[in-house]
C-alpha cells in the first residue's frame, strides 16, 4: 500500500462536496475546528444543490479531479456524506490518486471513494466529514489529527465486545455497510482477502441490515476476511407501528455474524452517532477480541 505523506499543523487541506447537499451551519461548525489546525481551502461550489446531490455530476467530478491535481493541498476532506460518489467513480483515474498521494478523509457515502483508493493501493482515513466534525468530542477530533499526522503504529479502538473469539491481522477495510455492499460485483471493491472488515450504518431497518449482511456472506466476502468490527448503527429500527415482534438491528448483527468462523466484535466507536474515531483505511491492523482492542500496525500516513 502507498501511504501518503503526513500532515503537519498549518498545512493546506481542501474540502470538497462529492455527494449530497451540504448544510451551511454544520459546515461552518466543522470548518472552525479544522481551520484552527490547518489552512482550509474550498469554493462556494460545495454549497451547490441539485435534488439530493451537491450539484451536477460534472460539477462534483470536476471539483474532485481538481482537488486530486492540486499540488498545494496536503489532504482532501469530504464536506458530508449522503449519496452521489458512485455516480462519478467510473470517471476517476486511479493513477491520479497514486501520482500525488494525499490523505482522503470521509465516511458514509465516502466509503465509495475510500474503497476506490484502497483498490488503487492507497491508504486513506475513515473519519468525520466536515458537517459532523463540529459535533464530535475533543477526543475524537484529536484522534483524527493523530491519524493524519502520526505515521507510526498505535491503538485505535478499545472496549470492544467479543462476539466470536480470536485474533486477526489484516488490512482495515469496510465503512458504511450499505455503500460497501454496493461495491460488490463492481470493479471498485477493494481486495478483501485477509482483511479486517468494519461496518457502520444509519437508519436501515433491521430486515435490511439482515439482507445486507446476508448478501455479503453469500457473495463470499466474510469467507475471505480475517475479522469483523461492528460500529454504530444509528436509528436502525422499525417504524413504531411495525416495531412489535421485530428483532433490533443489534440482535440481527449478533445472529448473522455469530455464525462466522472468524473473530467478530461489537461496540466500535465509529459511525453516524456521537462518536466517530478516525481509522486508517487500508492500513495493516490487529484485532484482539480477548483484550477488546484494535491496534494499527502502521499508520495511514508516512
């Protein structure tokens, strides 16, 4: 894997909106946090709106391509998730990522771009988008800066709850369960052989969580992986009128993943909720269910 150069306080970072429309108030809150550490560049195109997209495909693609070609910026941050990145993946050149490596930071719909980077053998950062950053704790904000600025190994997650015991080593891949599952069968799924997979999601009903996990299993994804980490599944419940008798999303995850013959843990502090610890996407890591820890064996940056 190619690890991009580390960031330093005061470096230039660029913010883009390759997915859904960006709410200005949440953007400004995240911008205040990011600007206190780095020099942040963006243009008003990030506030474009075309239905459920942050402007047209042409606008979002041009912005991303320009950011990848920008010699000044040391990292690229996604303004928010939503939907839209998969529409422009076919028009991205993997060589453009490798030609000028720099950390790509995002999650949720950003899973598509992180997976694209991993497919191109480039590590990235699964971490808060700008519209989430201002609402996170100081600890989670500092965790993001550590992943961006410290190239060495170190602890990532603790307090994980063992579901299936064991220890696993592998590249850390995954992200949003819905988006990652949509990469299966496309040219954009990263190589999951021996990977430690991690998943989170938002507002998926329990039967849909079941279907997504079952689909990955039927597609052979879990059979190729070395371990699984489950993070936050915010608001993943049935509507009130149909909730009686339905299993919860957590019960579905326990039942489905408890059948696997690889280490599985729950309780990862990442996702759409109140926690989102930054993780080195594509980097070598070790999962130990007995100690309930995930440790990076290498950083996301060099």
